C-alpha cells in the first residue's frame, strides 16, 4: 500500500525524528483495514530480517522492552506471532520462547481486521498507534547482527537429542520443583537445602549425559543460548550467571551493550544454567531486600552502593559454592569417566573460542560498601549449595 510505504520511508529510514509525525499521519489517514494488513506485512519483514541477523524471539522482546515501552512490546509480540505463521518447523528452544511470549499464533481474526482489533485492545487513536508502530520498525531495522545460536526457523532444523521439549526429563522436572520451593520459602536453611539438592541433581544429570555420549548413544556437540542480563546491577548479575555457567561445565560471554550473555555448553548443561541462574537471582534479590530493610531501619541511606556490593559479593560467594558441589559430585563418579568429562570441557572451550575469538575482561568497579559486601557474602553462605546428607528431592 503506497501510503504505508511512504510512511515507512519517511519515519524508519530517516536519520532523525522529523519524519515520524509525517509517517504516522500518513498511516492514520489511510484506509484502516488495508493499512493494518500492510503494517503486518512490513512488520513481518522487519522481524524476519532480525532472525537473519542472529536474533531470536526472546532477544527481540527483551531489547524492545529495554529501549521502548510496554505498548511496543505488545506490538512486537504481535509481529513475531504473525511472522511465525510462515514456518512449519523450528528448533525446540525457539518454540519454547514463542510459548513463553504467547506468540505461537495471531490473537486477531483476519489480517484485514488487525488494525481495528489493535485499536480496541490498546484503547487509543490511530495516530498514536501508527507512531508506536513506526518507532518499533525503526528499532528493528537498526538492530546489529549478532552471533547466531541456531538456525532461523524453517532452515536446517535439527532436533538435538538433548534439546528441551514439552515433556521434560524427570530429572529436570525435579530440579525445577526444588528451585521453585527454594524461591518460595522464607526460611534460609530450607532454601539452602533445596538449592543444594538442585545443584547436586544438575551435576549428576550432566554426568549422565556425558556417559550416554561416551557410549555412543547420542551425537551431541556443544551449542549455545542467550540469557538476558538486565539492569540495574548488571555487572553483578553477569558474575552470577558466569558462576552458574562455570559450575555446570559451560562458558558465559557477556555482551554488556545488548544486555545478555551467550552461554556455550552441552544442551543439558545449558538448561541447568538457565534454571539455576534465574532461581539464584530471585533468592539473592529477596535476601538483599531483607538486608536492605534492616539497614534502613538503622538509619543507613546508601541504598545503591549497598545493593551493588551485596549482589557482587553474593555472586562471588555462590560461585565458589556451586563449584564445590560440582567437584563433590564428580569425585564420587567412576574414575574412568573423568577423561570423558575433561574432553567435554575442552569441546566447550573450543566452541566458545571459535564463536568469540576476541573477548576482554571487565574490572568490577564501584564495590565500596563494606556492609553490603558482608551481608551479600552471608546470604550466599545461607544459600550454599554443597550437598548435605539426608536432603531428599
């Protein structure tokens, strides 16, 4: 449709914001059903280009949420759902992201009705909707190329023998349940025991997968996934994710500019890292909130410095605990399996080096609150993950 094409050319490809109002006016004045259909077509095109540049659905929504607002996020999810109609097959991790975003298919009727149904859902005028859409298009078209972590949907889709599926292995179901209980409890000792058992099961799950591979029952190889590392205190969060990755035989590489870490490892271990990082972040944030409340009650006001120091200390100490648990479980295995585990570690490191031949180390700055560091270390000790006798799943 010519008016939509002119609007996109004026607003999306312009070097400044001067064309945004013009583009929104052109779309608002166009015949609405036809404009809605054409907006979807152009939006699908921009989403498809982002897939070709290495982005995945969760990445796209995360960057839209960071740079724009909730309405843009909802519209981005619509465009992802519309584009998803093109593909008969896609990787399991991709499908899981679509389910999480509720973007497996369009919620509207025909594409001709999209604009009207969108206006009813958002309860706003056409000009405002058009402005939001053009702002979203402009962000999508300017996304940089990033390292792909799997084929785009519809291209060379291979279901990995260890890829997550809707029917998760019983071990992962148990791990997920243990971590959920650890997040929900108000008793530090209980959270400690539950998290300890979860990490022990993760380590055993990884060893079982290595054994199957050594016996030739699977043909797995290291792969990668992206995990969001959002502000605030993203440096401390990246350290926590790196700790969870290292303890589970993975390698994490943080992209501070785009707020995510790439985690390289074997598929069962990647699943463990995602579960563990999310749970530890929830537990750490809850512990920080409780400690901060006590500090405020005593008259302290340096909240930001306290939080930064708390989370950094928590991440550092938890990393030590996770590594201890993995080492403990590994030492209990048959010694003949140690070369297999070492070979898998080398394979992960080699894959990470090929994906990221140039990485730099980041110095942690701004950790200068002694009370925050002490409280964070204590919280990590309470959440320690070394297995204890008598703990059951």
